[in-house]
């Protein structure tokens, strides 16, 4: 079914070019709409599909906009209406009229209704892996860091821990709480807008299950380097590599553990 959309788009482009040359605005109009519809649907080939509602709104607006456009000049509007007039009223066009009014349109309406009513046999959605295997090493601003099994380097200096936690708190409330919540419960004020939702750090299901290197990696890279098992990559988790220094990223990691009373998993 999917492959038909580029064909519709291509046919639409060809029809609109030929009809523009031949000064046939009605067919030009049909061609433009076909090209737009096929094009919007073909987005699926390289990006997540556009929501049906968006396409519907866009097409409805285009249908009216182009009618206004074609009706600006009187003689063009007459030419635009001519094919419809001849088919609907001309005695010489009785057979096309019967074909269109009594066969094509009812079949089309039936087809659309059938498509809407038919239950869809979609394969079950594949589960998105929430905690994929972390890569062994990542680069942070070009510097290679081995993250497998490492603990937060800031934990080495017990005396400075309080300072780092305080700094991490600042980083958190400047960058993360919009999504992850001011109580670190995943209920930030943007949270309802995202699917998947930002994860809570409280409780024992998220960061408590993770080694600290993995959490650091998620903060550094966000959704951007998740492996194939985590498709679709529709997570809104940003990559903070270029917004936070390496130390700040470790500080906020420290903070989200300390503030929730969680301990990182040891590998
Ligand atoms: C725009 C919203 C948004 C912001 C801002 C944001 N996150 Fe996230 N974050 C998410 C979403 C959504 C997820 C869950 C989906 C995923 O795992 O990619 C997530 C997941 C995570 C995870 C993975 C947790 C787990 O259990 O796998 C960590 C760690 C994390 N975020 C830390 C942070 C930190 C620290 C900041 C601030 C420096 C931050 N996030 C800012 C949206 C956000």
C-alpha cells in the first residue's frame, strides 16, 4: 500500500506540469493535489509518518486555497470550471457523466467506507527497549570515555561530594526538571506532551537498575545514539554533551542518585 504514494505524487507532478503547459487549470488543480497528498504520505519512507489529522487539515486547506487561486482571474476560473460543467451538463458527455456519477463516485465512497470500517490487522507494536545495552565507550566533546563498569569519578573525593551534589542540583533545575519533574518523579510540566514520557528517577525501576556509566551516557547522548532495539527513536530526551561540561554531567548524575536515595547498580 505504501509504495503507491510516491506513484501518486509522481503522477500528480506530471499531470500538473502537462496541464499547466496546456492551460487546463482543472487538471492542474487535480495534479497539484495529487502531488501534495502523495508527497505528504511518502514522508513515511524517511521519517515517522505524519499524523492523518495533519494531512487532512493540510489537504482541506489546500483544496480551498487553490480554488481561490484559480478563481482570481475570470477567464481562468471559467476554464477551471469547464471540465466539470461539460461533464455535468453537456449532452455529448452523457456516457462519462453516467460513468462518473453512477459508478466511479459510488465505488469511491464505498471503498473509503470499507477502508474505515474494516478492522485493521496490524502486527503488534514491537516493544521499545527502555534500557538497551550501553556502548563500551562514548566520546564526550571528542574525548573518548570508557563507560562500561566505571563509577562516577566525583565519588572518589568524599570531601568535595557535597559541593558536587549542590552543583548537580543547579544543573538539574536549570536543565532537567521541565521534563523529569521538580520532585524527580517524571512529572515535569512538559511531561504530558511526550510519548514516551520522561522517566521518574524516584522508585526502583529506573536509575536504581542502572550502572552510573549508563546514566552518564544517556545524559550525554540523549536519544541520539540509542541502538536499533530502542526504535522508534521518538524519545525527547535531549543530548546534553554540548550544553554541560563533562564534570557537570557527572554532577547531575550524582545529584539524581543522591536526591532520590538510589544507589547505582554495580556491574
Ligand atoms: C525534553 C524533555 C527532557 C529533558 C529536558 C530531559 N530529559 Fe531525560 N528523558 C526524557 C525522556 C522522554 C526520557 C525517556 C525516554 C528515553 O529513555 O529516551 C528520558 C530519559 C532519561 C534517562 C534514562 C533513564 C532510564 O532509566 O533509562 C536519564 C538518565 C535522563 N533522562 C536524565 C536526564 C537529565 C539528567 C536531564 C537534564 C540534564 C534530562 N534527562 C533532561 C526527557 C527529557
